[in-house]
């Protein structure tokens, strides 16, 4: 699975893991991304359960001290989230069936891109 952060300039930073996305994975990914920030930054997130978990909410004040501010989209508004457009294109236009088979293989072949 992937968690991605996309800038206003459409630059993507993605984080991958096997299995389900967890709150700990999201927190670790954001913590790994913070050192790259050069100015106060707003991270726009949907209302996924991993973003609403107590452990995630407890990190928000720490991130604010690092000049990272979290903004949650209103419910049912994926059209406001630019990265949802990217994921939709990847999933439905760019990935082919052989890519999915490759991702499931422990020997990731030449058609694995993510």
C-alpha cells in the first residue's frame, strides 16, 4: 500500500508498505517527510480513520511546532484532494493487470513501478 504527499507543484513523495495502512505508518511517513520542509506547510488530509485516530491527533501539536499544519477536508469531498486524482489515474489508466500480479510476487519483475 502507499501513502503519498503531493505538493502544489505536483511533486510526489510516496511511502510504501506491505499490508494495510496504519496510523503508525502514516505518522512515521509524515515524520520522515518533515525534515524536507523549508517553510510553514499545510498538509491536507481526508477523514480516513487512520487520520482521526487518537495517536495521530496527539501528534498534531508536535507537527505544528515543526511548522506543519494539518487541515482536514470536509467529509465526502475527495474532489478537493489533488492526490485522489493522481491515485485514480494510476489505478484506472496507468496500471495494467500484469502490474498487480507483479506487486503480489516476491520477485517483483520489470513491470513493477510502485
